[in-house]
C-alpha cells in the first residue's frame, strides 16, 4: 500500500462527492442491526468511496456511519472517518458512553492499521439523523436530500426523530 499523509486523508474526507450507487430507501434489518450502504465518487472522478450506515434495531442511539476509501491503485479499502452513537461505556472504552468520531491517521494507515483509532467526543449530534446530516456535510456529499429526504431540514420536535 502506498504511503499517505494526514493532509491527504483530510483532503479525501473533505473533497466533494457524488453518489454512484444510492442507498436503499429503507435500511435492511439483519439480525438486530439495520444496515444500508452507498458508493460514492469524488466529483472529479479520481477517488472511490463507500459509506456504511448501521443502527441497532433495539437501541437507536447505538449506530455507526462510516466513510471507506478505496485507493484505485491497490486492492482493499480503509476507513477514513466513522461517526458513532452511544454504545455502552466501560472502563476500557469510556468513549462508548458518549457520541464520538473516529478518524484515521496516516501513521496508522501506513503501518497497516486500517481501523481509525483517533477518537474524539462530539456534541455536534445527538441522534442517528443528526449524525447523518453532520456526516454528509463533513464529507461534502452532493444533494444529500435526494437520498435522505428532509435531512437538511431542522425538526421542530427532535424527540419525534427515528
């Protein structure tokens, strides 16, 4: 695998992206998790990405929304960024008790560690829908409302959110 820099990873996250293969209208239930995916491409066509959406059917605050990068010159892919909900804090992983974002760092990717280990607590979202809206803005997804209707609208009653 080629060598990456943190600046490259930041640029990959922030480049404008368009949808190649859209997500299904409804998330698919597999076991106790609802799942959906979509394939993206940078607007200029140089980079390929995949987004995964996962949410617990029993505990809606337990979710993951991630951006995978597929370097065209080599097989395989790795996560650039992942938004997580609350999924049970514990002494070893206290960040699981709060909303948090995982980011990959170049040193890790270059060492073959493809799971993003840099973790930061986030107050930018407090639900799956808010996380998805923030995620779409951060990754600069073109026309997110075409795929997630009403995503950019502010809800009058956030407690009604699914």
